[in-house]
C-alpha cells in the first residue's frame, strides 16, 4: 500500500478514542497500514505530541480489540502520531497544517497521499472541506480522500446542500461516507451469502420469500446525547442510514461479477424501486414510539421524557417500525419490515427471511402445520446464519422446527471501523455510502419526517424493556405475519 498521511479532525473526541485509534492500532498489528504512515491528530486545544501520544495509549489500553502482551507495540505505534492545534474557522491554521504535513512528507519519505477524516460535529463538515481546498491541503500529486461520519444532513434539502459543498472540494469517488453498519462483517458477508450459495441465490425472490424482517434493537437509552438525539429521533439516527443500508444489502441482486460499481449500482436500483410514501399514507405503514419507564435486565429505568436534556413534552421517536415495498421484478409483493428502537429488551441486529410455506396445509399431521422456513442472519452481537427447517421428532413422530446454526466463533473478528478504514486506505469504496444512496434514502424518509413533525400519526409509548409498542405487531398481523 502506498505511503500516506492520515489527518484526523476531532482527534481528542470520543469516537477517536473509542473507535478510530483502536482500529488504526489493530491494522498496525496486522501489518495492514502502509509502510510509511503518519497520523496527524487535529484538535482545538493545545496539546504536546507527548500528551497526545499518552492519550492514545490510554485509549488503546481501554478499547483495543487485541490484548497486547507486549507494550512495546503500543510504544511503536504512538510514535506514528503527531498533534496539531487547529481552529476549524481559521484559514491560517490550515496553511500551518499544510507546512507540517509537507515537512513530514519530506522527512519520512511519504508521498503526497492524504486522507482527511472528519470526526467532528456535522456543522463543521462543509467549512473544513472548503478550507482544506482553499489552503492547498488537497492540491497534491498523490491521492486525496475525505472520510466523513454521519449525520449526512438533517433532511433531503440539507443533505443536498452539504453534498454540493463537499463536491466543490472532493470528487464523489474521493468521498468515503461512513455507515458503520456497512463495516459489520456479517453485513459485508450478505453479498457473499447470496452469491456463493446457489441455493440461496435461487430462492432470493418473490416466488419463494414471503417477507423480510430487519431489526436493530438496543437496550441503551438516549445516554448523554439528548442534544443531538432529541432533534434526530430513531428515524434519522437509524432508519435513514443504517436500516436502509441493511435493506439495500439484503434486497440487491448482483449481476455476474462483483465489483464496487456493480454493488453500488444494484443498491441504488433497490432505492429507486422503493415505493414512495405520501405523507398521508405514513400512518398506515409506519409506527412511531417513545420509551416510557420500565425495566432493563432487572434494573428500573426512567422514561425518555424524564431523561436529562429532554423536555417533558418531547414527541421525539425512539422507536420506528415500518413496512416497505420494493416495486421491482424480484420483490414485487414481498413486504420488508424494518424495526429499530432504544430501551428494548435485548441488544441485537438481525435479518430474518421468511420463506413462503406452500406445504403448510398439505403436510398436516394431527393438526400440526409445517412451520415456515426461516433464514436468520445475525449481524450482532453474535455473527452467524441459521436456518429453520422442519423435521420429524423420532420420539413422538411430531413435526417440529429444527434450527441449523452456523455461528462464527465471534472471537477476533475485526471491528467495523477496522474494516472500513482499511478499505478507505486501499481506495476501496464498496462499503461506503454513495451520494445517490444517501440522497434516495433521504427522499424516501422525507414524508415520514414531515408526518412526524406535523404530528399526523400517533406516538405510542412503550415500556422500557419491551419489544416496542403493540401497533408494531399489528403492522405485520394485518398481512398475516408476525415478528420472529
Ligand atoms: C449509531 C447511532 O449510529 O449507531 C446510535 O447514532 C446507535 O444511536 C448506534 O446506538 C448503534 O450501533 P451499534 O453498532 O451498536 O448497533
């Protein structure tokens, strides 16, 4: 891999500490960083290189996936890290940063390949991108890339506006929009599952599949993020990005070869085929909820509107379930159900494919029906795939569902950020969100945002520790299904 300077804006922030340094360190241990590599952490405060390196060391000791027996690996790694103070609004500071980078490129024989990672509040994205351009930081003889965290806009208009700004400084193929769900190993595996298994490939359509259910449930509440979350809600925080990405990855149909362009264009096709919702129809296809008080794993917890920083009158959504139709030849008539929420009874992300069950009535034995075949893709916390089949119990002759389970050991699986940063360093954008995907997602979500804002559908309270409000079950019941 070519030498590179990795410039991290937001170097003293929480994400850097928890995810980015540990990811870079694990790539370092696995020999997956370029031979000549320098990390320049950029932040508002004054910090010496030594203090910066001490902070990184602490973050690695707390959050790194690998147990490091020999501390000397950490000592070697932190030598790759330098700190540079920068006020994001001050053009001069960017010019100073350029001097520092150029000096290091010379001293360490690093080519002019520069990665700019923005781990900062979204209101600074466009300002930083244009200052990078104005200061000459992005005028290189090598490659320049921008890695950017969500949220990418607050609605359709603001995302388009942001994209316009970013594209003044970077080309689309230089922008790596992170959706950390796309970095989860099981999500990356979806494409291989369908592709490398003719059995699944043959069944991946509306002739055989009755419905698809995608759930991301969390036990945590709003935590200390009320300022952001109370304006975002589950619809922006999870549905517009992570959940729709899972939907695209599940529903895409790949042609005969797999390339970044193919995968992205198939995902875009899925989004283009999503049946648009009118604002007035939202009430029939979307359930919104907010957690009330309850119990999580034996401990009492307060309701959302009692959380610090949340107004008692808040109508923010902490739960969303929705029914989605994909109007193309493969999926016509197959409902996709999406559900996500905070303060639910378990933390998991999984995709369940329920197959049609023509044998249900044929195979009857003392009123026993054959249960539907289910393919369950467990994304987290355990990665694995399981298949529910029917089998006769030799002891009593009854037909019973059995589960064939292929779970990965879960040990030493790389973290999403590791996979994503490695891909970005290599210039592979397959598992990053293309602008078109982001724009189409906002477009689909927009009427829902408006319906929520105008309060034209009920907000259902659900007890913390449950699986969400009952109308979410009704959403499937009216179609003859249930959440698995
Ligand atoms: C983030 C959201 O993008 O994803 C959080 O902002 C959420 O609110 C998190 O908790 C969930 O991610 P994961 O990987 O824990 O499922």
